[in-house]
C-alpha cells in the first residue's frame, strides 16, 4: 500500500521520516494536537512533539513532583500510547506511538510527489 496517496495527500510510513518532513497525524492523534492548539492537518515531527507536550501540560497528566513522569491512564492519550505511564526521559514509547499514528505527507508546497 506504500505509495498510494490518501485524499489528504498522505501515505503510510515506509521508513524513518526525514527531519523537517511533514507528517499527517491519524484522527485520534490529530484531535489531541488540536486540543493543544495545533491548526491544520500536516505537521513536522518537531511540531507534533511540541503539541503533545502542550497537551500533557494542559491536561496536567504529569507528576507534579517528578515532572518527567506522565500518567495518561483514563485519558484519550492512553489509547494512543497503550501505556498508563511513561517517562519523557525515555522517549521510545512516544516514538513507537508516533510510528503507529502518523503517515508521511507527500505534499511539498503545491507539488504532489508519487
């Protein structure tokens, strides 16, 4: 299925996403990002991480004493992370979640790449 564009101009991730390359969050992740102030449907990975952090702060999902600990049990974020808690000191669960919940954007400016 790699290489087939969706109506949003996104394709499934076939490998690592390049730095600065835009990605399309899947609907559940997009809702979280929009709740944190994101606008649009495509973002760089840096922007996705930024809005994810904003969401965690807005929802106060972090431990007040150990702020690197995130508790997402009972929150929509839990459905995406598939973990009740994680530490931002070990970002691998976040990257695993992103691999499952973003697709690569193939739109560059006004040019669509096939």
